[in-house]
């Protein structure tokens, strides 16, 4: 068996293969030279210096040895021949395999002249720049990565402006009411927002960068960080028989058009949906491996999407799926005009009288209970 992708989803797939009784040769290919590491802290504690690289490790040498896998790290896959059941590597090697797990994830959408924050190497480079003293920082994109990075930069004492094309940051994920709450947290910390306008280009102007906006204005920045989405890593599969379209197309069980190939995590479009969630990367591999070993779809994962974000000393947690038109009710704690109360709050998103998502600010225990309720409801609805 071969796993292409040595991050979170790839590691979980390796664990599942061994846990489900596969005792044959197992090869894990990863394009980064690093053993599996945790990405969420990159924009939080790692960027601010509160955590070093040893805190990022998802596994240790002992566990990797226990998995009895060959780890080919720093090697990129460049092709797949499904008929011959071989994976082609950029260094010229060919791996014959009875089954394949595609876990290549996604890469940050690039913007020439701007930093991105997706990999450990990205975070190392940005952290080094941020230690050079107070600077003017412009963050392009107000999603979770952009918002967390902005919060970390502000905590380090930088002057931060966030540019967001939508009317509010996190609007597609949280809806207008709760997106406004998150914007309030930023403003409390002195972070400026420019919303409703896009970026037309970046230009070097001496030591600084000019950020040209669609509304005709220009901002000057010492550091520009782009958090404008991610692109699934499928280029290496061009020319294969697999169906591609904003990810690897799979059925509800993560199985591709070739029964000996499954896909999991950020690269997988499962049942028409590609979900860049930590829960997808950790919960899809169990069903995918079951189906891979069986040679057909027997199991289907139904993870409840889950995000968490640390911003300005507050823990923001969200689970479920928001749709425009959902009703939002604060059921615990207090939400004031100027933002969350001292003890935070828990809000429920309701659709046709049913809770479909929950959001908490500094209410971890009630959130955990509500998230479990959501999970049980999804299981009941799909069995």
C-alpha cells in the first residue's frame, strides 16, 4: 500500500491501515522534508513564539517505527498510472502498489510579493520577518488563516490592516451576526479593517510594498500576508484516469473511480463536497481504509465540520454548517453591543427548528456538549 501525503490525513490513514489489520508493505510519500506536524498552531502559538517546532509534532520516532512504514520525505509524486498500479516520483523512482491513499492536501493560493502561511517553512520565514521590530503589516483575506495571522501580528506589536473583499470577515463561515462579533474582537485590539474591496496588485516601492486596491486607494506595507484560500494538490494526477475537479472526485466513502484508490483530507471531494476541516482529515481515513481493503464502498464518514481559532486571548469554536437564512440564538452567556461578555457565550444556529451549527467564544465545555449533540444528530440522520 502507498500513501501519498505525509501530513495529518496521511498519518491517520497509516494508523488506520495497521489498526484494520493490513500487515503488508506500507510506503508514505511526503513532499515536505518534515515528519507529520500540526498545522493549526502555525498561525497561532508558533508565529508568536509561544511554541517551538517540537510542539508541532504529530508523531514521534517510536510511533513511526511501530507503524512499520517506509517514510519517503522530501520527495514529490509526479504521476499515477492506475492501470499499472504505480506511483511515479520526481526523483525517478516508481512505486508499485496494490492500493493507494491520496492525502496530498492543498497549497496556499499564491500572491506574488506576499507571504503565505500553510507550511512549516512558510511559518519559519514569516516568524523571522516578524521578529525584526514593529512593522506595518497588511493581511489580505479575512478568513480563519487571515484572522488568526492578523491577531498574532497584533499580539507581537505590529500595526495591522486586514483587507477583505466581503462586507465582513468570516462572513461565509459564520453569517453576518457572528462575523460582526469576530470583527469586534479585532477592532478592540486596534486592528483596522478595509472591507468590500479587493486587491488589484502589489508593487515594490523602495523597501516597502504598495498594495493597490480596487477602490483606487493604495496602502503601504513592510510585510504583506495573503490568506486568500487554498488549491487542492492534484496537479500530479493530471493524465491519470481519476476524475478531478476542485479536488479528487470520490463517492460518499472516499472511493475514486478506481476502487484501489481512495482520497482523504483537503484534496478529497467527497460526495460533491471538498471540506478543508481538521475533522475531515482525521475522520475520513477510517472509512476510506475500510473501503480500500474491501475493494468496494462499505462505510461512509459523516464528520461534523469543526473549526477553532485563538484570537486576542479568546478561544473561538464553531461546529456544523451555516447557510444563509439560518436563525442564530445566544443560549448561554452574554453578547453585548461591544462584543462578547466577560464569560463569553454560546450561540446556536437553527434551521427549521433544528440546531445545525454552534459557535462559542470562551465557552469550551458547553461547546463540547453541543458539538457532541450535533454529531449524534448527524449519525441518527444517516443511519
